[in-house]
């Protein structure tokens, strides 16, 4: 049953270009954002949160450009963030205009600590602002998402009231943020269940989740949220974002893929248990991770799940022996699934510059001519010593010899 509030697949909402870019030191220029947005479209994300148009003229320009170029009819929905104020919402609507499918995402905090110290407003005032600003956004675009910021620490009864009013005012996606990464999986699951059971008009909206990784629990929280009715996941490539970052797209998507038979029944529909639960082309994951890492300058830790350099390598003799006998002894997924070559020889000492350049591009590295020349020299030196040059070797060459030079 594919209704707006009960989509057939889990909606992947990528916020690399908005919340991800809020990582300290991860600023991107307009062209870099456009390059990432194009790759996100290839990856198959359903929604791209392209920025916060009122925040700066650079953000406005980036959102507008992405809306023009990537927001085509067959492409993803392009979303812009706006505080619950008229000027923010107006700027977002203006920047998003060129996109075939556009969404305004507006938010206001609902936790007592935010109301008292940040907003200096009463609960009733917050309810009225949320309702009025959602209605204003709805007068400008059809697709409106509302977030009660710091929902994870908000009083559930108050949360239900705000959500009910936001849906009545026209929000079609209700996003529940664990803004400070405080909740645990069972608590977060219970918040989603509580919303499903206590917000009378919840059937008119999709429940989305957004979470930060302060306690390293964001992905686990989201998976529990899916079991309790969440149908949109807000995430970033490599999990970049404020402080400890956001829930990592690649981890969520691969957890839903590898364990799809486990998660399928929670979608509440009878489908083939082999059917994918998201629209993501998993073979684009590694390339997207590389691209985001090289353009933001944020390196991926070697032991990072899914996209870290060690994620598919086996060091101990016992593990190597097991994998040679049967890969499934120590591997729960194939490296090819995320677009890698499964530790096969990709290049050798006879490989030319073109093959080298092409493979780097396939892996998502965007190098200047000078960087490429330097990397090629290093590659030849390594190829003289080592017969098999893998994707991991190439990544090490680029990271160690070029980006840190
Ligand atoms: O973390 C947060 O609460 C946010 C909101 C704007 C959704 O990023
Ligand atoms: Zn956030």
C-alpha cells in the first residue's frame, strides 16, 4: 500500500549538504555542493536537503543551483531548511523554485530547556508559531516538513499537541530529531510508538527521524524507530555533521539491506523478503563516501563501518584462512555491493596514467592535474614493490601522499 503516510520503501533524506556541512571545518563552495548533489542523485536518495537558504547568500545560491540542475522531474525532491519565521520560509521557497519537486523543512524547538533559555517562549506560544509557520510554508509549497527540535528531550504530551497542530496546518512529514544524541534505542523507539498512538491525525503524515551521534547511538536509534513506524531517515554520508555527526547513510542503508528479511515485516506489507527496502543503489556508496571525504577534507576513520579502509580487510591468519575457504565465515556482505572490487587486483605496474585516473574517478577522487601527477608517481613506486595494487592502496596513496602534503 503506497500512500503518502505509508510509502512502500524507507525514504532516504540526505542532509550532507545542510547538517553535514555544519561539521567544523567542512565548508563547501557552490560548485562542490553541486558535484555532491549530482552524486547523491546517482546514489538514489529520495530527498536532498541542499542547505539553509536564509543563512547566507552562498547557501541560497547553492540551494537554487541544485534545485535547477539536480531537481529535475525524475530526480530527488530538493529541500531547504527554514526556522519557523516568515523571512526564512520565504527565502527557502524562493531558492527552491526551480526544482520540479521541492520541500520546505521548518523547525522550532519543543524541549523545556530550549524554550526557557533559547526561545524564551511559553509552550502555547510555540504551538501557535509552529502552526502559523507551517501554514505559511504550505501556502508557498505543497510539501512541508516540520521538526520539533530537541524532540528527544521534550515532554511527550506537549510533543503530541505540537505535532497534531503542525499536521492540521499542512505538514506532510513530521520529523523527530534527537538533536543532542541523548536517547537510547529503546527510548527512541518508544517516542515513535507514542507519536503513532497518541497523535490523532498522524496517519496524514510520514514519520521521519533525525539524530546525532553524541553517544554513538544514532544508527541504532533509527533502526528501532523503523520497527516502530518511522518511514523517513535523515542521514549524512560518512555520518558527518554537528559535533559527533549525524546517523551515517551508508550504515543505515546497508543494515536495512543486509538484514532486510528482519526489517521487512516492520513495513507492514506483504512483499518478497528479497526486495530492497530503500531506493539506494548501494554500488554508488563507496564512490559517494570518497567524494564527500575529499571535498570536505574530512577523512574517514579506517575502522569505520561499511566505508572505512579496513571494513573488508582481514588481518589475522585465522580470519584469512576462513575467508579463503568460504567468504561467509567472516564477511556478512560483499565489497562489490558498495562499489568496491572485492580486494581484487585493480591496477599493476604496467597500468597507464589513464587507467589510473579512471579508477580514481570511479572511487570518487577528484584530483587536480598536479595532484594526479604526484599520485601517479607514488603509484608507480608502489607498483614496483607490490604486485597487487588494490582500491585500499589507491586510497592510501591519495590520502597520505596528496591530501596531507
Ligand atoms: O538536529 C536537529 O535538531 C536539526 C533540526 C534542524 C532538524 O538539525
Ligand atoms: Zn541535526
